[in-house]
C-alpha cells in the first residue's frame, strides 16, 4: 500500500546498503529488484530471531484446534489464488 515514490526511496536505501540491486525488466518498462548475496545473508541472519518471535507471539498462543482451523482457512485461500480468483 506504499506509493511508488515511497517504495522507490525505500529501495534506494536498500540498494545503498547492498541488500538489493535493480535490473532492467526484460518484459517491459519496469525494474526487477534482485536480492544480492549480502541481502540474502541479512535475511539468513535475521531468520532465527524472526521465527522465534513469530512462534512466541502467534503460533504458541494457538490451540491445536486453532491451528487446524488456520490450516483449513489457509488452504481455502491458497486454492482460490491458484485458481486465479
């Protein structure tokens, strides 16, 4: 829900930090945003803490019945997306 300008500024900052690079889009006028090796390393470094936080704040608070319901709802949504809405 970001404006194109805000997204562009955010990508500028990420590019200055060598997290991403911008490549010309082969299929049009746009730009492809590509994760750099440094960007991948940053994600890999953040992942364990992120997973722990999500588990503690979300998954661990749900009962087995809640998780089963969430799984069914997710499948329904993903099936709809696979069908192209």
